[in-house]
C-alpha cells in the first residue's frame, strides 16, 4: 500500500507564464524559499534531556537510534531542491493535458501518435555521491515536499478527471537486469496508487519488450512528473552489458517520447555509464550533476554537522566538543557522514555499556579499532589521499577524481592508438617524410623507435601478420595490448 494518500488537486497560479494555465503544475505546492526548504527538509528529533539521561542504560541505548533520523540541511540541499522543483515543473510544460497535442501523445496506438506535434520538455538530473554521504536521504526528504499522487476532478469549471503521479522512485535491480527494472517499476507504481494491479505485468510470462511498452504508456497515463532511479551503479554489473545498454536507451526513449524527467542517483561508480555514448552523457549533464563529496577537515559545515550530532548525547556526563575531539572524529571518519554517525553512536553505546563517564579521544579510538574494523580499509585509503588506494573503492572516490581517472584512461587509449598508427606509417612511408634536419633535438622518448635521430625504415611483407612483423622489428612488445 502507498505511504501517501491521494491529495485532492487545489490550483494556484505561479506567476510564471510558462506554468500558468497548466493544471499539472498549478496543483503542485508553491515554490519554496530557501528558509522554507531548510525548515521542511531538515529534521532534528527531540534531544535527550536530563531526565532521559537519568534512565537505566538499556533504555538510553534505544534513544541513541534517534540519531539515525537527523537531517542537517546544507547549501547542497537547497540547490537540489531548487533543481528538483524546476525539473518537475518544466517537465510538465510540454505535457499540458488541455492541449490537443498532449491528448494525442497519450494514445496507445503508435500509428495515431505519429505527427502529433508533441515536444518533450523533460530534463535529467544526476545526483552523484560517495557511499554514505546522505544523497538518498536528501532526495527522499525533498521528494516528500510534494504529494506523491494528486487526484483531479475539475479545473476552471471544466471536467478534468485524472490521477497524477508527481514522482516515482525505484531502485535499479542488483544485477542491472531489464526484467528486474520492469518488476521494480510496476511494484513502485502499485505502491504509490495503493493498488495491486500492475505488479502482475511483471510476471515471468510477459516479454521484456511488452513490459517496456507498458511502462512507457503508464508514464503517459499517470503524468509521472519525475522518475527517480536510485542505485544506478548496479547497471555497471549487468552481465555482458547488453541489458545495461538497452536500459539506458530506454531511459532516453522515456525522456524523448513519454516526456518523463529522470533523476539518476548513484555512487561515483556509475560515472562510466555515461562516458561512452554521447546522448547518455548529454542527458546526464542536463541540469548539471550534483555531487555529494566528503567534507574537508577545515570545512565549517563539517564542524556544524558534528556539533549538531554531538548534542544528541545519552551519556551521564556530557563532554564538551573540544578541538581535540573534533580532530579525532575527523581522523576516524574522514568527512563521511555515515562513518561519523556510526562512530558517535557506537561510542555512546560503549560508554553506556562500560559505565564510563563520557566520550574521550581514547574512547573513540578504541571503538574505531574494535567495532569499525570492516571500515578500516576504505577509511585508511581516504586518510592516505592516494588516488590509487582510493580507486580500490570506486564508490569512495571523489567525483572529480573519478572523472579525471576516466579521462586519463581515454587519453591513454588514444595515445596507444596514435602510437600504433605512427608505427604503421613509419613502416610504409619514405624516411624523408619523417626526417626534419632543422628541427631541434627532443630529449623525451619518441613515439616511434629511432636510430641516430632517424626513424628506422622497414619493409613489411603482405603475406605476414603485421603484429608479428612489428614484434620482429622490436617496435612493439609482444605482450602489449592495444
């Protein structure tokens, strides 16, 4: 069943000419100011008082779990809310249900749809974040600013009976399979609508192509405002890459033909998905990617976040947050919000169980050594700052470093191809074409083998394999791969 009840449509003009006159937009909540976003996105549960800290240890242990519900909004939350607001509203400008082109575009018959004049206004928002940095929590908080389902009955004295799904969130299947995606979509739609109808379309007997057609049509039928696709990095593990390419192509089709805005969410490990095909990269960069990278130690937002969490202290003797403690906390969490929350929660439980007065740097180190062993390798990699160590954990690498690594790989691949091209040219062209007596001598290693400043000349035999002859001339390592 859905977590959200149907909200009856109430229409209010926005003051923006491209929005007004469109019931799908006028029924949405008003566009929020930054102050309203901070108040509504942030979540600070009740802090423990003296009476709660005087309870027996077992009860205080239950109170520590309230720290999991803390959401401290930052500037990146404001930017994300602003772009999500624009994504949904502008995506509806091309799907005004009062226009004849929209009525025709919703027809299930492809023959009737051709030439209907529909122009998609859908954009794509990409949310990239290190594992544990709270990107999914932030997006969930922002999506909940909107009713998930809105029921229309009448608009400006016109009968207008429609069910509008403002947003729909699904997770990529763990194996990145097309069938798994289809099943997840139908289940999410049923959950939003509070019914058990469309999940049956994911039965094993239905072909994938038919299910994809159903998904496209349902997106049109329910005017889905934004399709949020979480855990996109799972597509990188799909077998053979065939389902991955088909699914990415289907996302493009949804955006173009169904006019559905997309929100890609995942760790930095998903970046290679968009490095090979231009239209995928172009779509992913539609509204500019938002990156949830870890905090630096001197970031004032980091100190603010730690101080907010530090106020939730269930120990009997509350220790003030000193510079020494702040430094130790960063060293053991490396600016990752999930590591931070785990460290503080485990430390409080340790203090309560062992009947220690308060949290100290020594207590934090002991908790890290004994109870966070599984996280030692990624944390030590982050602490080292060595890109090679961090690269062992793709979902921990900062976004800019991940992109730089992809670019370096592409440049190396191009250099290899250029090297092979020069080798081949040198073997068939006259020496005079490569020899420049007036050119200054270059000390760096040349791309092709030289002898006394002149490119070695070689004659290839057509009947023999080129690779074998290159190896015989010593121009390429036989173990090298191109």
